[in-house]
């Protein structure tokens, strides 16, 4: 019999792409996708969507009903509906509920969890390259990186309790592609890129095609003689400086002092144009680079897109220069509203010999 794969987070682009790719595999009987909303379009005939909030215990019923043997947890994300508090609950509480269901699933054989290289943080004293066994100089203090670090801790605890389950944690660099829907892709879509004065960080990316392929290898095709278990950095070869990214997009940059950038980031978040979090500001200040030797040696896979190639594929579908006039006007109006109304001019005094003055006051 083929595998029954449960995929969380299928309403997002990466989750839907992975579910579609796995559904076409001859060694997979059924893919069960769960999320709070359905993915766009029809994924595949062998795909079954179940509307489930991971924060609720119903996920255990879904796993038992379909006799799931492989779980791919992609619903650990930097943004989502409901604001930061709801995203954190989904990331952390949702993972705890899922792991509780996995604990009770006797037929479960494999668990793959999407994490982020953000768990290493971004700090001025960081090493040039992070390996999987290295600890960050400064632990993430909040945001998606802290969520991912907590999730990884719960996953390690599950692995100790269920040694019969092969557990893989994939720490992805920032995922980019033609259909990118991440906070960093929203930042690069801004007409002008705010940067930190005096800093030009090194960045790494992974193309969405490579991300899907690594997930597939982790879930379905362990290399002969290995189980693909453990924690792995996933990133394209090479690095890009932030200034190089801006030039390749044709975007002007505005270097700002860190306090000013934090203020601008808050305004941009309120306009809903992009979500520039404090965590992302640290990345845009200090950068981050990881070693992917373990991925190549254990999976036998080298990403097809290097970091520059992944960014080039993303940039190819981005409009260059400023936003269209109508969108620029809307953003400007929104910023003006957030900054508050301008003080009105004092009323003109009326003059008895000129009654018309009173109508203009």
C-alpha cells in the first residue's frame, strides 16, 4: 500500500505546491491537506482537504480517520490572518496539538517540520557561517524566529518520546520564487527599499522549487542507507548583498538610522503594504549565512538554484521602479492618515463691508 501523507498549511503557496507534487507520486495513496481555509484551485484528484484549525484537538480525529503514516508540518509561518498573536498561537499551540495527535498515532512513521534559519538570529557578533550544531550568540527575543525555536524544542521532545518515528527538521533560508508570498518578498516589492545606514548584510535564499523538492525527499525518499533524520539547513549556494538585490530589482534605497527605520517599518506595517518586523530589521542589519554541507551529504541533493539564481527568478516577475500612480497615491494617503490630520488654518476674520468673506471663512 502507498503512503497517506498529511500536510498542514495547504492554504499557503508552498503548502499547496507541495501537496500537489506529492499527490502525483505513484507511491502515495492519499494526501490529506489541513488548514483553516481551502487552497486556491483544485490541487489533485488524490488530494483531500479538511478544514481544521490546528489549535483545536480535531487534528487527532483527522489523523486517526485517514490512518496517516507521514506528516509534513508546513504551518509554521511568519505571517497570517488575525495578527501577530494569532500567528504565534498557530505556530506554537498548533504545533503542540499536532504533536499530541502524532503521539497517539500508532501508524505514524515519519514527521517533517518546516523551520527557518531565523533560529540562528542576526547579531553583530555572529559567525560568518552557521552550522546546524552552532548556537546563536543572541537567542531570538520574539517574532517568527522565537516561534520556530520553540517549535523545534517541542519536536525534539516528541522525537525522544517516539523513537520509532523518523523526525526531520528543515531550516529554510528565505524562500523566494515567482509567486513569493513571504514578508521578505513583500519588502523587496516596495518601490523604495529602506535600509540601515552603514550596513550591507549578506543574504541567502532558497528557490521555492528547491524547497518543494527537499520536502519531498525528506518525506518520501530517504537516501539509501540513511533515514534523512535530524536538522538540516536548506539554502541555495552563494550569497547576495542587500545592495546587490536592490540593484537587480532596479529599486532605489534609502539608508536610515536604525531608530528611523524602526519607525518607518511600523508605518509600513500599518499600511499593510509589507510586514517589516523587528526580526526582519535585524536581518537587514546583520544578515545571515548558513552551511548546507549536511543537506548535500545526507540527502544527496544540491539546490538547482543558487542564491543569486533564486533571486533572479523572483526579480524577473517584479515590476521595476516606483509603484503605479494610483497605488502610490493610496499608500501616501494611508500614511498621511496614520500620521494624523494636519492642523487646519485659523479661520479668517469676517469683515462687515465684505459679506462674502464670511462664506470663505
